């Protein structure tokens, strides 16, 4: 697990039924390509965020697969239509097997 990883998500607290809202996400993650070596000459293991998903009340909103060229601290901004009150679940998957989550509720 990478150290200092912190997901940040901005979701409005409320919306009207059927309204499209803007969601912003950023995860602080150092991203290591696996190409560099430490001071002893040993390879530093690869650790990148390779997938990001967002679900609303169990329904998929977005599912992104990222490649090794993704930047440090990946940022996503997207719109979602809110049919009812519920909870967004955001999940980031790391190459090293770590999974990072954040949840945000919204009222209608």
C-alpha cells in the first residue's frame, strides 16, 4: 500500500430529481512506474492507480481503466444524473492490490 494516499471527492449535498450534477474527484497518490531504483540499486515496485469506479445506489456511473502513463494524483470531473436520494461510492484500485474508497450521500 502506498503511503499518504488520500481520496478527495466533491459532490453537492442535495439536488433535484433528474438533475445532472458535477462530481469532482482527486486521489493523492505518488504513482511509481516500477522503472526506478532505490539508493541500493533495487527496483522500486510498480504502484499506480489502474482503475477508478463510481456507483450510485449500486448502479455503475463511471468505470475508468488507466494506463501506466496516468499522471500523479489523478483527477476526474464528470456529470451524473441523480434520480433519487442515495449514496455515491468511489473506488480506486492500485497495482499493488490496495483499494481506496470514499462515500458521499446526496439528498433529493
